[in-house]
């Protein structure tokens, strides 16, 4: 599967089904740039078992505010539309895979 770039308008639909890892990020954020290739690798490894969604906090302030995003990158795990887990900052692929595995 491919990483989904979500907007305020599409967010609820993008996280509605299954396990979804949402990356709240911004173009100017150094750690966000570091985690981007990690998420791409993770997406390839997941092989469709979970979805990765990215939300640019500058362009989608409504969604960022709704979930109280104060620092980025913040990664939220959703299961069938509901937030079930959260982590902040850069993490290696293995840590993110473990975070998702708890909810699959």
C-alpha cells in the first residue's frame, strides 16, 4: 500500500477502518524528515496489514487541534476510527512496528 496524505476533510474517512498509524508532521521539522523514510520502509513491511497516514499540521490545523498535537512528529495509532496509542518524537522502525503490532 502507499502512504496516505490526509486533510482535515478526509481524515475521519482515512482512519475509519483497521489499524492506522497517523504521522502528524510539518515540512520544516527536522525529526519529521528523519522519520519519513522509516515510515516508508514500515509501510512496505506491513504489506497492507495496517495503513500509514500523514497529516501536515500547518495545512490541517483543525485535525491537529482536535487531537491536541503540541509537538511533532506525533504518531497516533487508530483502530477502527478511535485513537488507541500515541508516541512523540523520532523512533526506529522496530519500535514503530512493535507499537502497531500491539493493536493488530
